C-alpha cells in the first residue's frame, strides 16, 4: 500500500496505455521541436547580423550602381561575386562631409573547389593602411604586426589552420590567422593585403590556368566609417547625389533586406507553429476527456477508499504533465541535435547568415519552451480533471456502468 502514492499511480497509468502515451508525446514533440527550431533559426540570423556587422565595422558601403543586391548577398551570405569601379571613387568618397575613414576592397571570385578549400569562397584584397575591418583583429591577435604580402587572414568556414600554405591563381600564401565565426560572408572570405593581391594578379597570366584581368586602378567597394554623431543615411544620400555611377548601402539597409527576405517565411512558420500547438492542445484535451470517461469507476473506487478531490485532480493533471514533459523533452533534444549538426546545411539552404545562439541563450529558450509544453498539458487536462474530481463516488460509479 505504501507504493500506491500519486507518482506511482501516474507512472502506471502512463505505462498501461503505450499507444496513447506515444500519440500525445508525439504531438507535443513535433510542436515543441518545431517551435525551438524556428526560434533558434531566427535568433541565429539576428545574432549573425549583429556580430557580422560589428566585425565589418562599416556604416556605409559604396559599390557600382546596379550592384546593390549582389553586394548585399556577398557581404551577408558570402556569395562570391566580382564587380569593379575606378579607384578614384575612394578619394571622392573620402572627401564627402561626415566620412571619417574610407577603406577600399577588391573582390576576386576564387575557383570553385580550389585545392585548399571545398566549395566557393570569397577572395578580397584590402589596404592595411586604412582598413578597419581586419586591422582591429590584427591588433588583438597578432600584436598589431604588419602582414607580409604573402600572408592572409581567413574566415572560420575556410577550414584552414594558421601556418597552412595555400595557392591561389598560381601564387602561394601563408595563413597568418583565422577570424572568429560570425555567420556572415566574412566566414567564407580570404583577406589578402593589396600588395600580395596585385602580385598574384600579375603572376596569374603565367602561373594560373585562368588569368585575372583586374586593372591596378580598379576596386570593388569602399567601406566607410562615419564621424561620431553623423547619420549614415545622410552620408549615403550625399554620396549618391555627388558621385555618378555608384550606390551607397547602409548597415541598416542590409538588416532590413534580410528581415524583408524572411518576413514571408516567418509568417508561414508562425501559422504552422500555431496550428501544431492547437492540434496538440486539442488532442490532449480530447484524449483526457476520453480517459476520464473510461476510468470513472476506477476513480470512484479511489474516492471511496478515501482519496480526496484534490488527489484525483492532481492525478489527472499530473498524468498530462508527464506526457507533455516526455514529448517536450524529446522534441527539444531532437531539434537541438539537428540544428547543431546541420548548421551549415541550413545556412546554405536559407542563403542567409546563421550563427547559433550561445549556450546560455539556448538553455534559456529550452527552459521557456519546456515550460510552455507543461503549461499546455496542464491547461488541456484542466476541464476533465475538474469535472471528474467533483463527482461523488456513487455518481461516478453509476455513470461509469
């Protein structure tokens, strides 16, 4: 008799109907897992944009007119691209009021599946003298030493190690350092000092299978840091008004572009999740209504043996909590495993930056969603539990006949 306590009875009831238990747990598992995946994915995109734009350090990016969307894809998702404009644009941009620093970059689309790396990646030439994207990293990690012409800095997704020697277009380079992951295009980028890039371009006509035809006076983009207190949007407007053939993209525009890109997808996800939770809620409520009707005589006998209304109420709700906890835990575990192991696949399929949340953030989301699952189970079983707990033993036995 000592074993006939509330937890023991709940567990016995759960084990007695394995198919019913599996059905309820499966509904909660799908709903909880989907919600976790969607929450982490959207948070991952937000984290990536924040970290990536902070690393990029640019308030405004100037590119040739007509290349705005291509440039955004390059900076956000690392999609390799090439476009060029005259280097004089750098000096003209630097003369615009509100521009504190202007740093040119040269884009080189590397060969697909080069010997050093798998897949496509970005090769960017930068000017160490006025760069503010890589230079802060060099100050922290390489004691602010100057890069040699044949030294490169690579993104986290390039899968190289410091000291590795790689060849681009017939020229050899040594990896001097690896940037921390951002989830943005920087992770797929190889940064080469301009001197080394120009040497590579000149030598490509002799050493490479495919020669590079980038003139010394050509650049691809100018990254701008505005003076403190200056509105980047106003600087971007001045650049487009005063300079012909260019477009100025602000960091805010890039964030809005990604947000707009996923607005429709987010709406669909919200509808699907709401439908899944409604389905799970209705299923739990229906199943526990049937359970209560089926077990009226059993519950009446418990009442006749001295069980109080509170005990019966806790028995029904407790069983619902166990089932939703089981389904929620499995759903969260499976969803977390899939997300953490297939992060790169999701990033490639979404064509968007994606940086997994930190461990504390992920744990916080898990606890919140687990609590939501438990609350859903408790609410769904509330009406059947109240109804059966209020029945008198004789009435319950009579209705159960």
